[in-house]
């Protein structure tokens, strides 16, 4: 009879330990699952941002529209200067004004191209940062999954 009581007592202790192990395993699994879901969401958000950045392209038409008139002005001004030098057509009263107009148009084109280049560089930097963050999050996700598997194995072994 004492033997049975002792055996029942041992079994109850083992049951409590197993219940604690199961509770710990469930808690760790929940935490790890939550972390994995969180990292997967971050990766998804970064992918969406990358798609937006890739889809956002500098419109060549916008550049063409912005610069076509300026280039046409430069060409007209050069033609007027050339005709003035050759003595063809209507003489220009002040050729320096035409040259100033050409310089102004060329400066505007230069500034426009610089702005477009700067904007492109900003988007490239954002894309590079996003790619790096996505890579880091993927690594964290992989590490969390591996850690979760290790915990599962340890708990299964215990």
C-alpha cells in the first residue's frame, strides 16, 4: 500500500513537471510564433515599399515637356545668332540678349537635370536601405524560426 502511495506521489510529481514543461513549451511557441508573424509582416511591408519604389519611374515625357521648349528656344537663338553673323535675315539689334537667353535656357535645363538626378539618387538610396532592411529582417526571421525549432527539440527531449 505504501508502495502504491509512493508511486502515485511520484507520478503526480512527474505529471506536474510535464504540465509545467507543456505550459512553458506553449508559451515559448506562442512568443516565437508572434515574433515570426511580426517579422513576416515587416518583410511584406518592405516588399510593398520596394514595389512602389520600382514602379515609380521618372517620366521621360515630363522631362521632354520641361525641356523641349527650352531646347527649341536655344535652337532658335543659335539660328538667329548664326543668321546675324552671316548677314542673312533680320539683323539683331542686341545679340548679347539672345546669348543671355540661350544661357538662361541652358541653365534651366541643367538645373532640371540636376534635380532629376538628385531625386533618382534619393530613390536609389531608399531602395538600397529597404533592400538592406528586408535582408536583415529575413535573417532575423530565419534565426527566430531556427530558435523556435531548437526550443521545440529541447522541449520534446525533456
